[in-house]
C-alpha cells in the first residue's frame, strides 16, 4: 500500500537519501523546502495540505552547523529549527486528518562532552553550551505541541556517514592529502550512523507504535577519533596520516569558516531504546560502514 511521506527540509544529504529510499519502496514523497518546485515554507495553507492525510512527517529542517558561530549564524541556527518546527506543529493542529507519526530531528550533540562513560536516553547528561542549548530548545518546541492523533518522536541523530556526502566528506579529503591522523587528543568519542540505518530506524519506529519521545539514532559501536581516522586510512589504503593538534585545528577551522567543536567534542552516545525494542543495525561497525561506502563509490578514490 502506497504511503504518503512528507519530508520537511528534505533537500539536503539525508533528505535526498530518504526520498530515494521511500520512492523505491513505492511511497509518495512530498518535500517542504525553500527551494522550488517544492512546497514552500512561506505558504502555510500549502504546508497544511501537504500534511493532510500523511502517514508520516519527517522534519530535517535547520541551518547547517558547519559554519562559524558568530552571533548572526548562531541566531540563524536556532531560529531555523524553532521556526520550522513551530510552523509544522501549527499545520498539524490545523489538519482534519493529521499525520500518524511526526519524527523531528534533534542531535546527539545535546549530551555533554563525554570521555568517561556513554550517554543513553535514560541516563545521559545534557550539556550546557551553545550547541546543546539549541538542541534543548529544539526539542522543547517540538514537544510543546499536544497532538492526540499524532505520535511524536525526536531523533537524536549522530554523525551520519554515506557515499554521497555527509560528515565523511572532510575526512576523505584530509586523508587523501596525508592529513588523516588523529585530531586533537584522538580520545574524543565519535558516535556515527550509516545513512541507510537512519532510513531503517525511521521505518522501524513507524512499525513500533510504542516508540515515542526521544530516541538516540546512532550506531551501537561508537569509536574514538583515533580509531575512526585509522579506519578511514585503512579503507582508503593510505598508510600515512599526519595528526592535527587542537591549536592546528583552531586555525584550520577558522580558515574553513567552521568550528573545531565539530571535531573535538566527545560524543559518546548509545541507542539504548532502539536496541531494547529489538532493532538490528545493518552497519554496526565503522569498518562495515566504510566498506559499503567504498563499494558504492566503486573505487577508493571516491574517498
């Protein structure tokens, strides 16, 4: 049976992959975006019509955090998430036949820097910096809507890896040019997930009607930065990888107009609720994920 799936903010790396996979499954996909010819965020009636009778709404909207955290960008990062979530909530409330399930993006960055122990939904400690506060405000906006006919789930998504973009892109270029060694101490943990498992998690939550609230969307086997960079070099057949100290990363990220926090923060997050519910990951280990990405690209040169 064909299902109606609405992807809000669905023109990025994750959204494009999800659209492709839903279409392959025979589903109807409607995208809400600021880009033509999709449903416009500025047309509230069109947004409501898009959501009317939908089986599932997946919200991925929000300005990229891959930028310098000046006051202008910080405001845009926060407001782009809050405003779009509020617009969707108001549209859902206006529907006669609202979506059965609303999955709203959140981020695994909501947890504190952790090198001492992993964070789960039950015992994770939330952080207090800019990125963590954005995530908390995002979830607060999402759960502020009381929707009796729509199940709500916030996906705390970790770093997403895939063959057509995502977080792996800067790593592959650094490695290609011999700069793929550990970054900073190399001890900071990296929670990651293959983009195909993001799709499979969404389908799993759709089927498991008892799953709602916050869910960590991340592989059960996070790795340290040192292990990650070693695995990438191994997958690319690069024997040499010069390390980068924290001060070198500060200079490099400044020149690239981004933030060292994206590399140096330790995100040690486990998908406890998914595992307890019986979800099995297709790509459990970093070597599994990198091997598939290399096969998909048909040659190691892609990385």
